[in-house]
């Protein structure tokens, strides 16, 4: 499966998980389903949201590299550094292994084979 399909699949998973959570909440609020079923659906929904978010993060990690704003070095951080880094949609505050400075590194798509 190519990177574009993985990213699309991860977004679909997150959307479907959040939709399940919202729908189960609405059904429970309107007493369409029993309280016990609402609890079960809510637990399943919350777990699926976390799984979908983790999968989306894993796909993003696997398909991207980061460019240091200080020295221009392109690198792939550890998964732990990736997860814990303060970030926006296109940058993460990471420590460059080349120059040793922490900067807001810009995300780039990884080339095949990296």
C-alpha cells in the first residue's frame, strides 16, 4: 500500500471512530438504546478513537522526515521524540542529530526506500 493510501485510510479511521462516538452519544441521550448498550458503545468508541489516532500518527511518522531549520539536515527522529514533540500540522520541535540544536523542523515526505 502506498503512502497516500495509508494517509487516506488513517483519516477515514479517525473520522469513523469519532462518528461512532457521536452517534452512540446521541442515541443514548435520546434513550433510543439502553444505558448498558450506550456504555458499551462509548467504551468501544473511545478505544477505537485512540487506536485510529495512534495509527494516523504511525502512518505520518513512517511517511515523513524532518528538515532542520538551522543546518538544513534532513533526518527521521525516533518515534518517541516524534510523539512527544510540540508540533503543528507541518512542523515539530525536534533536536537535530547533525547540529544538536532544537528547532521547529519542517516535515517533508520521505522518499521511497528511506
